[in-house]
């Protein structure tokens, strides 16, 4: 207990009693058999709704699991009838799990890993079924596409989204492209916001918790006329740092985010609607809390420091939340954009939809990766991104045929000016100044149609043609500021056609099976890291990667809809993988191609109504990812493990609802998510092993009879498990950033 109190500044001293009460209340929840209700009672015409049903009369035996409506195929459908492996979570589901960002949320989703840190608290990388990236370079395009309201987000800076009152979040596994603007080889994550409502109303949510966490979010719907509705959302999210420097007693890995959004929907005539959204987010933090995990005494860089009297092993703390960093690290970021979505109903069977978007990102940061008082491994960066996208869709709905065809244009211009301060304590070593500028465009035609042969059988056929162009320019002084710059540049085109075929059988209203075959594609690119031993000074190309995916699944509601059981088996052939490696003895990373890999696995998800007041949800994933051909790749063997590919992952949630005579409700809930061991980097020499771990969250919520006021007491990472969110070995140091320790807090929500 004392060590927890020391790591929770806001709860020391006079806050101890409050802390003990919160912890006791949170711990008590784990002793009660809780759970999740996946939806409100089903309706004849399903509409988007919360997956958490209100508490039922304990004597009512007719209560079952309701429909979950998703838009994984660009139209509203019951999840149980969609032939895609998808997890959908509503805003109530997310709140019930006490998740504040995507990193925390993916702990409970099978075969999905989110990684943050390394370059700042807002940076995010995702891996689905073992397909992802471990780099933070601006030229890296993630094989997992992130969409906000159908708009592709082309940069990882800011991709670790803070969850601020979404309508729902959908995670789609496997290649996506025949229905989406941007091709995605590994899968897609859709962050879907709530449109303005027809009636005036709103919500204010306030949280106070460990590490002086203060979160205030507000939403208000203001209808102007019957044909014009608006919605405004704002959030202020702050928290003290979880990592403390033993050198200067300063804390890092804090949270300081401001968010604003405006949403306007107009419908001047019944056949036409327009939605205009704008958002703006700022991050102003003291950076990550990188800590040293190990020191290799045989590394040449470590020996150079030893030769000048600096023993780096002195700075191994053995504590995931302390280091000896002396630099004032920071991360300041501004990201925002505007989107316009127009929808025309041309005929009863045809809609035309246009999605236009412009986004911009600017950040500056100072990174101390070594966690020591020395300039052993540090970096200063100024990154900028600008992107524009346009998507046009034709959506048809005939008696036995539903189809969509579309065209897509995406243009992005990222740049990065950085100063690499590495080993400058050694006489004669100077910082390296580097600059990278990239221009990329993507053009695509895509389409998919589903034909119903009968009430049981249907066939879906789709395809996507993609043409992408990339140009890279980079320069460096290589630590010799008086010498001419070393300059490299490269450019090229990448094209691909990716088909998809699905055979589906709706055997009964509550049982569906399907088999699918699809291909995915991620274009190649160009390395921008200087090395005179390589052609073109290291500004070398790497090729596109492809995937062929076979999938079989069933979706079922059983026992009079008291039990939901969904399962998917997949077999993927992954060719020409883009793999991150490092030049020996340096921190210079580059992308190389690996011959091939295979992935086999299973996802199982479901829910059960034990009693009308007691429900559970469960999910499990198995993943067997392995290399089958390494080709000319450096740093791995056929026995190497793919990064961020835990073999086992599962979660279990339970919620018990108690109704009082006056109509008030008390909900007791617990969630546990487990992932087996995984490698944090893609090559053997650079990787850090994250052992298996599980995270337990608990929550107790009291809701008033009119549902306008609720008060929750929660705890995240209740067992205070230390786990890495990013880590690697470079320059003889094993270093990493750990996930948040145990937190407890209270949340008050008012609705009007």
C-alpha cells in the first residue's frame, strides 16, 4: 500500500482516507458476479443503440440479447448477419469498462494489440492478427487503417485516440478495401461519432482519480430548425505523470489534452442531407517515461561511455515507474480537420454519397529514450502532416442485390526535422541534423455486391484497384555540420488489384455461416536513413506486401436469445512482409522485406443472460503466426516470433444490476483481459519480451430513477500489473514505456 501511495501524488497525506475508501469500494466489486448486456431489447427495425441493456425485472424471464447494429459494410446491419470478424462497442460499453483510450480498450478485444509511447502519449500503432508495425517514422503506413466517421487517418501521431463520447467503435479483422476508401491489409478500426439529435439535450461527465486525474467532457445537442441540427462536444483531460525521475524528482508521462468538435447536419429536402464536422485537439505533455530495462556491457556504445567513467548500469532502477532522466522532455501537438459528407437519395434504389476531408497535424517533441542523466540516446523532432481525401460512393439496393461502387483519392504530405543527440557526452561526438519530406497519393476504384439467391444463400463479390505514388526526400549532416549535406531521394508507383468473395448462408433468423476469400495490399516505400555502405546512401526502396486471407465463421443466438456465440477461423498467407530492422550498433532503423509468413487462428465472442439482472460477455483469440521464408532479411530466423502477436488472448466481463423500489439502479461490473507473451520489436537483437499479463478493471455505478444522474466508483488495473506498451534494444540499452499503474476514481454524469 505504501508504494501505491507514493506513486499517487494527489492521494498522499490528507487524501489517504479517500483513497482507501475508493480502493475498498472498487475491490468489493470483484467479489460480486457482474456483467455486460450486449444490447437493448431487439426491435423490429434495428437502429444504432447501446449494447448495455437497462436492468430488467428479476421476475421477467423473457429478456434476451438484443441486436447490435454496425456499419462494417457501409450500411446499417445486424452484426449477427455480417460475414466479417468484427467487435463493436458502444459508448456505454466503453464507459462500463472504464476505458479512456484505445490502448486500454484493446486489452479486452481478442487478437488485437495497441501500442503507444516511444514518441509521446498520443502516438499509436495497432496490430490485428499479428499484422502491424513497430516503427514511429513518418514514412511508415500502418497496415491497420484507422477511420473517424469514415475518414482515413494517415498518421500515427494522435492515433492513440482518447475516447470522448463516441457512438461506437468497431474493430474489423482481416483485409479491408472493397468497401473502404483506403486499402487496409490487416484490418480497420472505425471510430464513429454520434450525429446531432432532433431534441435539445446534453450531458456533462466529470471524473477525479489517482494521480490527480481530472476529466471533464460535455456534449450538447441544439436543433436550430426541423431541418438543421447541431452538436458540440468538448473535453479537458489532465493527469499527473506516472513516472518520476530520481535525478530531479520531476514526473513525466502525464496527460494534458483539450478537445473541441462541432457537428452540423442539414436536410433541406427529404432526398438530400449534408453533414459538416470539425474537430481540434491539443496535447501538451511532459513526454513519455522511458526506463532502462537492461544494459549490454559488450555493446560498443556502452564501452565508449565506460571508457570516460560513466557506468550506465548505475541507472537501472528495477522500478517500471522511475528513471534518472535529466532532460525536460515535452510533446506539444495540435491536430484537427474538417469533413463534409453529402448524401443524395436519387431514387428508391440508389443513393450517392460524397465524403470530403482535410486534416492537419503539427507537433514538436523532446524524447529521452535512455532514462539517464546523459545524452546517450535522445531526440528532438518537429513533425507536420497535411492530408486531403475525397470519396464518392454509389449505393444500390435492389430486391435481391445490394451493391456499392466507389472512387477514392488520398493525398498526404508529412515532414520531419529532427536532431539526434546520441553519445554526445563522448568528446568529438556531435548531434546529427536530419530532415525528411514525403509526398504520397493514393487513387482507387472499389466495389462490392451481394446477391441473394434465396432466403438462405447469398454471394458477395468485390474488388479494389489501387494506384499509389510516393516520393521521399531526405538530408543529413551526419554529425558533421561543417561538411556538405548528404542528400537522398527516391520515388515510385505501386499498383494492385485485391478481390473478395463471400458465400453466406442464413439458415435461420438466429444462425448464419459464411466462408470468405480475400486479398489485401500495402504499398512499398523508401527508406530515409543515412548509411554510406548502402546504395544511394541508404535511401533504398522496399516493396509492397500482400496477404491472402481465408475465413470461415458462424454467428448464432441460442436458447431463446439468452446465449450469443460467434466464432471465426482464419488462415492468412502473408507475403513480402515489411519488417523493421536496425543497423548493428546504431539506433538507425530501416524497413526491409521478408519472404513470407502464415497466420492461423480463431476468434470467439459471445454473451449470455444468466438471469435478467446478471449477464456475462466473453471473448477469446488464438493466433499462430510464424515465418515460412525469411529471404534476405536481416536480424531474424525462421524461429523468430512476429512482433505483437500473442498466441492467446481472452477477456471476461460480468455485470449485475440491482433495481430499487424507487426505480434507481446499482450496477456492479468487472472486466478481465489477458494476453500471452509477445515480442515488442520485430528483430531478435532489438526485441524486448513482454511476459503474459492480465488486467482487471472494476466499476460500481448508481443511476437515478430518471437516468439523468449517475455516480460511478471505478478502478483500472486493479492488481497493479506492470506491462510494456513499447520496448526495444538499441545502443546496448533495453528500454521501454510501461502502461498505467493502478488507478481509482469517481465519475459523476448528469444528463439534461
